[in-house]
């Protein structure tokens, strides 16, 4: 009976999040995996942390019949990872996020269901590159976006996420700062910071391969088709999109959480989403009475994480296959990356 209730709660939630109903055989296969994952979580004292860009089925919460113990943005997931008491964290997100969880809670086992879950931003810069920048600009504070690998963070003074980048940039003294690696987000921050404080940002050339596709042409075309809709764009979209996007019906440029909050507070019923496709699933699940126009651009890295691979990761615990999923970092990297990450959490 309990299993039947859990199954129907999961199917209902999934239906609310996705624009098209899934074929029954697909839902049935997901339900089989969900049931086994829930049992294995209990057996191994494990929790699942899941990002808002995960496929809808990985965002359904445990209490709604799914597998996720916490669903959030990269800042929320870092805060959650730090306080996990269970033995194992199964991280349904990308590698830099799972590394951050390991740095914040190094005594826990952190498993990532696919090591192919990278990130074009994280891959655009190394620790060596940061050392070179510090030599070029001695004494200038380095702010590393959370979308970097641990060895890059280990060279930074501060980390930030899209939710607190502006606040952190404002809080640092001096008339310059190095912000890396996202060029567009840096330019978007620069236009605010320069106007407020005159501070210059020294930028890197990294780009998010998903958000760079939200060009002014793409967003303006949708605005013409849906003139009443408000526009929701992430900080990582190109700066020329940002300067155009909000003209007319309004909207927000912000982090994933800012976007979610904005929709909840807005009187508008229709929105154009300029961010990862599955954030559309999150928004539909939270605000069923509102309509979301979503040009469906999926992050190929986030989509490496599937229900089947999450099950594989859990099945591996205590077997020789565990190493295929386990995040391991050198102690020195953990020590050096912890300080900038803790400084980021002071602004959570
Ligand atoms: P958030 O910090 O908003 O979770 O974004 C993560 C990300 O990868 C954006 O592309
Ligand atoms: Fe990286 Fe962009 Fe994917 Fe986020 S959406 S993980 S920034 S490639």
C-alpha cells in the first residue's frame, strides 16, 4: 500500500513538471529504479543532493515519492552538503559541485553518478592559469566562480555563486578584482559594479555553452511571439542579451534562485526562460498555474546524470566498482580550497 502511494505521488509530480506526458513504459522503468534507490539509500545511510538542472525525475523529492533529499542551486547544495550527517552523499549534479561537497564535508563519501558530468566553464581554467594571473596582477583579489575545479578554487581568495557574486564583489576592497572564469557573467557584474564603485574587473574568457546560446536574437524573437511574457535570464547569458532582455514586459537577470523567487512574487502568468531547459521542470512543478516558454537547451554535462547511473552509484557502495564514482581530492587541495569556499558561504 505504501509503495503504491509512493509510486502514484512520484508519477503525479513528474506529470506536473514536464510539458508532455512520458510513455507509460518509461515511467514504469523509472519507478522500478526509484524503489531500489530508496531502499539502497536506507541500507547505506546515503542522501541524494540534486541540482535544479537535473532531469525532472531526479528532482522529485523523497517525501513526494522520489529520491532527492535536497534540491537546490549550487549555493544551496553547498550549504546542504556541509551539514549532511549521513555516511554517503550521492551528488546529482556536475563534478565541480560534487568536489565542493567533498571539500566542505571531507569525512563523508561523495559519489558522482558519472565522471563525464563536466562543465565548459570549469574546464576553461586551471590552477596554473590562476597562478599566472596572480603574477600579472599582484595583490589583486581573485574571485573564482563556483563553476571551477578544486585545484582552481585552491588558488583563489574567494569563491562565489551566481547568487552572491555581486555582494562578494562589492564587499572586496581595492579598485580592481580578478573574476573568473565566466566572461559574460563578469561583464554583467562589471556593468553594475563599475557604475556603483568604479571598480574594474579583470576577466577570463570562459563561457557556459548553454547560456551563451541565449542570444539577443533568440530572446527578442520570443518576446515578439509572447509580448505579455516576462523574461527570466541567468547571469551567465551574454551581456548584450541582458541589456535587451528586460525592455518591455520586464523580468529578471539573476541566479537560479533569484529566478525561482521572482516567478513566485510576480503577478505575471507567462514567462520566457533564458536558462537550462530542466529549470523549466522545476518552475512548472512549483508554479502549476503559470506558463513557461522554454527554448529547451539542455546542459550535456548535467544530462550525464540519469536515474540508471544514480542507481549504479548506489549499487557500487562496498564493492570494487565504488572507485568509479567516488570523488577523491588531495588533502592539500581540500585545505587550500576550503578557505575561499567558506568565505563564499559567509554570504549564503
Ligand atoms: P546556479 O549557481 O544558479 O545553481 O548555477 C549553476 C550553473 O551551472 C549555471 O549554469
Ligand atoms: Fe557548466 Fe553551463 Fe552546464 Fe552550468 S549549464 S554546468 S555552467 S556548462
